[in-house]
C-alpha cells in the first residue's frame, strides 16, 4: 500500500512538472480569481488573463489551426509579462502625474490593439475590455502577446525618459 501511494505521488509530481506554461498561467490566474482573499484589482486582472487564454484556445480550435505547445506557452508568458509590467509602470506613473498615467495606458493599449493575433472582426467580443472604462486591463483579447509585449517594452522607454 505504501509503495502504491508513493508511486501515485511521484506520478502527480511528474505531471505537474510536465504541465505547460500556458496551463500554469491559466491555473494560477484562475486560483486568484476564485480566492476570496484576492483584491478587486487582482480578481479583475486575473479574470482578464483567464478570458484571454480561453479566447486563444477557442480561436485556435474554431479556426482549425495547428499550433504547438511553444505557441501557447509563448502567448501565455508574454501576456503575463505584458500585464505585470503594465501594472508596474502604471504604479510608477501614478507617482508622477495623471498625464503620465494616461501615457502608460496608451502605450500598452496601443500595443495590444496594433498587434492582432487572429484579425477577428467581432469587435464587440475582442474589445470588451478595451471599451470597459472600469477595467484594470484595457486590452484586446485578439492580441499577439509576443509582438505586443515587444512593442510596449520598446515604447514605454519614451514615457519614462
């Protein structure tokens, strides 16, 4: 019985190790959304992440695209970095001025809007966070996070020079 329990624990540990980065980001974001101790900002920010990752999965399946694990992992990691750095730079800008804060929002929002992943024409769905004035994450769901992160990282330097 002890050997069986040990084998199950080893198998579970290996499964968790083999979990893709996409799944890890999704799982972590979902846990924060469902944690009653999370702040409103944490819940909204992580709900965006869950929605964006679900959108990517749905669009790939709906369009019958063949994408490998690298594609999904890259999108998830770059989206995670994009959102994290956006929030960090937003806090930094708040300490300077309201105008600087608006510049940061514009840099990240523009990077999201100018780098679509699927060129989805359903703007009501893809822009649901962009058009929501109460959200902490005013970004399009249809974003190529790799390209958007690269653009935002480059352009944010002009805001804080």
